[in-house]
């Protein structure tokens, strides 16, 4: 059964990544981008942020949608940068982020994908990747993804920034794709019933 689905994001790179993944793994889903900047509530509860954004997006489009919220966590701090990841990286930049960590510190990316197909139909899926942090001597990669250069997922010696050119390897470690897999497992089981 074919379904149209809106992916709510202002980031065209993120949309392209998700659209390509779904084209290969869920060809029955037609994905379109809803480029709307949804205001975020201020809380350390990342799942609450994701669900609130989904509800606000539903009020705009009132059609099936997914939206996500991703954050980087440095384990030596309590819930930090977490829901403040974007603001921390924008505020202190690459050098500032490097001063917050020591080589070998632990960290993880956490993502919540929210799917809605009705005003009271909210489904949440998690994508998580744990690893270690490193202190490179210079920044490289995508300036919109500042944490990727610092983070090395468990099971590899490459940072996310280094893996970006090897999409097969990248896909096996990337938190957003892990979240999409959780969504697709649920979605496919639901459509088979």
C-alpha cells in the first residue's frame, strides 16, 4: 500500500539522506519535505521536544508525517550538550567543543523519530549510537554537523565525518538510520496486518 509521508525538516541534506534511505528500504512510501521551522520547547527531555514538535507540525500539515530530534551527549557531563547541542556548537565553535572533552571520553548520539498519522496517533522510535570522542587538531567535514568530527562509533576507528564518503559503512553506524529502521520495522508490521 503506497503512502505519502511528510518529513518535517528545514535541512535539505537531512531530507536527501532520509529520502534516499526510504527509496531503497521502503519504496511504497512517497516522501516529501515540509520545510517548516518548528519552535522547540525548552527542556532536557529530548523525547518531549520531539513529540511537541510533531504535534505542532501536525497542526500545520494534518497529514502523515515524521519529524526527528537528534542530540549529542558527552557522558562525563549530565545531559550535556543534549538538547542544547545546536546552541552549544554555535556558541563556542569547534575549539570550544574540543576544550569540553578529553581524548577517549565516551559519548553518544540519540535521536527520536516521531511518526504521526492523526492528531492523537503519536509513535516514537529511537536511534542511538555510542562511541568514544577524539580531539582532532583541525575541523573538517560538514560545518552543519560539528560533532561528527569528534565522534567515533563503537566498532570502528573512523569518525562520522570520515565515514561520510563510505555510505555502506556509515549506514551501519548512523543513529538516524537506526531510528529509521526501528520506524520501518513497526511500519511494515502494521501494514501487513
